[in-house]
């Protein structure tokens, strides 16, 4: 058999279910290959239905790759040898409107078919499809850090995992307003999507939450109904719910560890209040959260900031600019940058061509002007680093790392001023 991509056929189709709710055969075969690719246990029939329903709900478009010869495979089941899925969502870049984005995940290639260019063929086709559909941005999360930069993706948001000592050392400088009440997890479950929207609208770096994101309410290990998920909500002074936390208590009875599945705050008081609630839970020693902001307000809110221990820092969200003019125009800029009315011209390299060129951006008091210009780049950078800059990664840092070249003196400082995200971008809907 030939080892070139031409030896493979790509099928692109919307996820679908049968009348009885079971995944339709092509969707089912695709799901099986994804499970295998991530070494996950095969789901029960019930879990497979639920997952297929989520894919349908979010309008997921699946890509399944089959060999032209021997399509049925040795086992005769005809499962694809490679998978990819796209959904559509929005990204908060601090502007007046959320920015539409294609979201990619479930990227797998079976071991026997690797390094033959299947991923490259899938990715190039998907990026072209996103451009054709008018998406200015594509985003993904990764399991390995060295794969996606070649396709123009840059590290947009870093996150950290934290373990917080919820014992007597936990004390806030100032009491948050409003109050926190415990609620039944089943009551909260249908409300989390709406509460997330509030967080999404106020948080630079946030990305649409995929359907089924809160599967921790219903699944443990993809199987049974998860037991022991506990929940609480924060209510503001008017009694409006503006945040929630969902967690499971694990470990020894007297010193439980609270594993926080999600802490979603639609206000600063909700954020501090929900953490304080976790700390007030008896018989628990710590609370862990996998996706905390890299430099969020929690440690500043504490009398003893060492109560927060970072256990891991990782690249979380990756972004790929497809239309620089559109993203530069729809991105938010701080009041000082707008008042100054300064222009920056960015020379962008893009091996795939989509975002290559010189682009000028000038935020001002009444809006933002962005356009393609002929030349005069003050900075030169790869499209992957434009993705990083847009989410507030400092131009100074990227230049020190040898990634951005300053053509005109002062341009790095200008980029720092324009693209700063005070407090840092935060993304908590890993997909
Ligand atoms: C990662 C994976 C999708 C790559 O698929 P593939 O079809 O073998 O990749 P390709 O042959 O198209 O290679 C595309 C490029 O990526 C590079 N590449 C592929 N896998 C890589 C890896 N693991 N690390 C670094 N580079 C990698 C190739 O060298 C090639 O580079 P080039 O085109 O610039 O010469 C595949 O190995 C896989 O399924 N792994 C397990 C699941 C996984 O990790 N998925 C990623 C989820 S984020």
C-alpha cells in the first residue's frame, strides 16, 4: 500500500444519532477510533448515546479518514484510521463582540498510519474550510506541545493547577459582598451553561464551553452517575445568582480533599465568595483546581498567600489567526492605548499563507482601524506569535525568546502597550 496521503479518503459529515438515540454507524465508528486514540475505556451504550447527543447538540462536524485499500480493516469493522472534529464557538478578546472561532479536537491517527502526512492533510483542509466559512480564528488544546505551531497555532493562554489549604490559614483580607448557599447538584446542572455565559462575557481568553462540558455531574469514568458532586452558588446583594462551584470530596473522612470540577464566577465577589465557601467546609484540608488563572486574584485576596500552592503550569489554549484584519479590528484595547491613538504595523509570516502580510492597527477613542498595508512593518513575527500577542502574552517576552523581531525601535514597547491584558487572559473550558 502506498504511504502517501493520496492512499486515504477523508469523509466529513455531521455527527448524527439514530431514532432510538444511539450514534449512527459512521458517528459510532468515529467515536470508537477517538476512544482508542486517547486510550480511553470504551463507553457503555448509555454513555455513547449521551456523548453522541452532545456532538449533535453542538453541531459537530466529524472528519474520518479511511485507507482506500483495505478500508474494512483486519477486524472487518471499517473504523477510521484517523479522526478530527470541528465545532463553532466564540472567543473573548476583550472587544465589544465575542470573536467567532472554529474549535478543533479529537485529533487522532492510528499508530500504523502515522507520519504519512494524515494530520497535515486534515489540518490544512480544516483551516482552509474555516477560512472559506469566514472564521477569523481557530483554537485548540493539545496533549503534546510540539505539534501545532507548524500549522500556525501559538500558545494563547497558560493555566495552572492549584492546591489551596482550606484549613485555618485560609483568611481573606476583605469579606466579599453577597452570600453563598449550598444547592443540590441536580438543581444546578441545567443552569451552569447560562452562568458560564456571564463569565465568558467578562473574561478575556474565555472560549465557548462545549456541550457536555459538565459531564462530571452525570459521569464518573464515562460510566455511572457520578456520586457525591456537591455544589454551591453565589448570590449578589440583589439575590441574583452570579457564580457557582461544583466539587467532589475525596480521601480520608477527617481530611478530605475537595476536587473542584468548576468554579465559575460572574463577578469578583462571586470569585472570592466561592473560594471562601470551599474553605468553610468542615473536615476538608485542601481544595484542588486544575484550571486556575495563572495570576488570578485569589492569592492577593488572602492574608497568607502561601495558602495557594501551584502544582503545575501548562499551555492550555492555542490560537491560530486566519484573518488578521478581522481579529485586530474586533479585539479590545485599553483606554490608554485608545487615547494615544498610536498605530502599529505588524509583518506576519504564515507558512500556510492565510495570515501572511503587513497589517496596521490603530485603536482610537471611537473604535479601531485595522487594514492590510503594503509594507512598513515595525515588527516581524510568525502567525503563531500573533496568536500569542492577541491574548496578552507580552511582546517583550516573545522578543526576548527570539520569536519577534523589532524592525523599528520602540515597536516592541508599543505592542506591549497595545496588546496588554490586565490581570491576564483566563480560559477554563478546556476541550
Ligand atoms: C499527533 C498525531 C495526530 C500526528 O499525526 P500524523 O498523521 O502522524 O502526523 P503527520 O504525518 O501529518 O505529521 C505532520 C507534522 O507533524 C509532525 N509531528 C507529528 N506528530 C508529532 C509529534 N508527536 N511530535 C512532534 N511533531 C509531530 C510531523 O513531523 C510532521 O511535520 P512536518 O509536516 O512539518 O514535516 C498522531 O501521532 C496521534 O494520533 N497521536 C496520538 C493522539 C494525539 O496525541 N493527538 C493529538 C491531540 S492534541
